[in-house]
C-alpha cells in the first residue's frame, strides 16, 4: 500500500496516525529502534528543508537507514516518457530507476512538484502515479502536484493538541496569500481536506480567479459533512476572519497560469495586499496563525503576527518529525502489503 493521499486511507487509520504523532511528540527524546534494519529511500526532485530533515531523522530514530537522492545532482537525469526513444540528455528511464531503488529500500519517498504547464496532468498527479506504479515497495508522497500528506498529518496533530482533542466545529480559515511566484496547490488542497476531515467549520478565502481544484473542494465538502463540519468559500478575507479560531495562510497560483501565465501574474499582482496582518488577526476569536513554511515575511504575513504568541508555525514544523515517524511506522506495520 502506498501513501499518496490520505483520502485513500480509512478514518480509523487516519485517526491512528494522528494519535501516534501525538504520542511521538510526548516521547520525542526516546530513540525507538522499532524498525532496525529497514532502509528508506528519499528522492527529492525539488528543494526541501523540513521534509528532508524530518524524514531522515524520523527514519534514524526508528532504527532505519535513510538514503537521500537528488536527481540531476550526482545521479543520471531521468526520462519519463515510455513511448519515445531516449535520444536526449537523460541517461536512465524512471521505470528502471524506481525499479532499482525499490529493490534496495523498504519505503520509497518522493517529492515531485507540479509542472505548472499541464492542468490535467498535474491535477491527476500523473508523474507521482507513474513513480508509484514502478515501485515494488510502498511509496510515500513527500509533496506532489496536488497533495502533501506529510504536512497534513502534522497539521492535524497540531490542531488536535491545540483544541485538546476537540477540533470539531472550530472555525478554520484557509486563506490565500500573495506571493511573487505562482506556487502549487498541494498544501492548500491537503489542508482543506485535512480540516474538513477533522469536522471543522472551514472557510476557504481567496480572490476570484484563485479557486482550488473543484474536485478537491467537492471532496472536502463531503468529508466535512461526514465529520459534522462544513466548507464554504468567500472572496473577502476580512469578513472570513470574523470569529475564526485558526487562520492558515498559504499562497498558490491561479488556474490561469496553465493557459495564460502573464494574465495570472497580473491578477496575482492586483492582490499584493492580501496578507495576514495584525488587523486581520484582531477580527478573530483569539485566533491562532498557521503556515506550513517556508514563509515570506512581510508578503504572506506580517512580522507582528508571525512573531506573536498566537503563532503555531514552529509547532507545525516540529510535528513534521513526529508525523514522519508515525507514517513510516504505519507503512511498515500496517501498509507493507500492496
């Protein structure tokens, strides 16, 4: 079994992983060595700080040995198209690369961002699924075109702890924020689905033209309904903040980046003042600020908010380690059979 998206995993297993992450937090200094002799391969096609460090430390804490690969830097370049002769600069096909790696390791993690050029291909996570299909061992999504399950689990654990085990019906605002680049939708997609699955009352605040994938929004509404929460959308940030208990900021590019990048950039620039200020936070119900990091100070959020006592962003970063340990343990203990 792979972990590409929490939607593929039962509520019981999802809840169990949250509980394990919380337990890991309570026992953070103990080296467990529960999976001594295991090997973890980590393939990073894109840059990383928290994901890479937390995965390597999580594996080591469990007694496993992590190996990190950065394609194109010390490895052959990989080709992806199975129907074209390899006459370009790529020396190895992804089919063989993953096939070999999955004979060396017991779990294979991959970080593979959106292309930003092909909406259908990105929204279907074609490259991630191609990677998983070539693997003989469980594949862990370390952030793909549309999902970031590792971040989602860490955030779910932080929210569960913050609300003392009762996040249901708490008002959660997922807010778009300006960024000079059209960032992927993976984190906002997973965040929306995570908060909905916890039964929170979720408001998705974004300017017109920066809607998330409607398939994901529909799935979030269904998850919220099942869990006793709700999902609504608005194009008014200040009004959305009224009475909120969590403001989760994240920048992402509009869908128009796929068809007209210049127009998308122009639309984004028109909302350069869409950021989380202390004024926004003052409209909340003693609300707490969240962000997955890295974050651009003074662009996405003001220093006053980020450095304030109601900011949870470092808790989120810390819980990436606890969540990674929970995920690896779950994959080995319960999800090893495909």
